[in-house]
C-alpha cells in the first residue's frame, strides 16, 4: 500500500514539495512505482493549492456599498 504524505502546513510548503517532486520526476531516475506515487502526491498537492487559492480569493472580496463583491484587478492576467 502506498504511503500518504502528511498534508502540508501551508500553501508555500505545498509549492515547495511540488517543486521537489517535479525535479525528481524530471530527473528520469525514479523507478516506475516511485514515479506513480510522486504523480499521485503531486495531484493531491495541486488540489490543496487550488483550495487555498480559492480561500484567498474569497478573502479578497471587498465591501462595496454594503454588499460583498469580488475584487477585480484591472489589467491583471488571470
């Protein structure tokens, strides 16, 4: 059975772990089973990051005229 890594404590930790996984996978030195486990862990980290980004986006809502509206950044590439 595959070992599941503990959840990251922060967005930054998750990104750091993703960068390490990518480096390891791109090296071409991982055996097949380790590559599959790294891919699975990477997918979980990506979902974690997406959830944290969605939370941050919610927090960036601004109060305008007594109504919560999403923050819009003019000219931002999103």
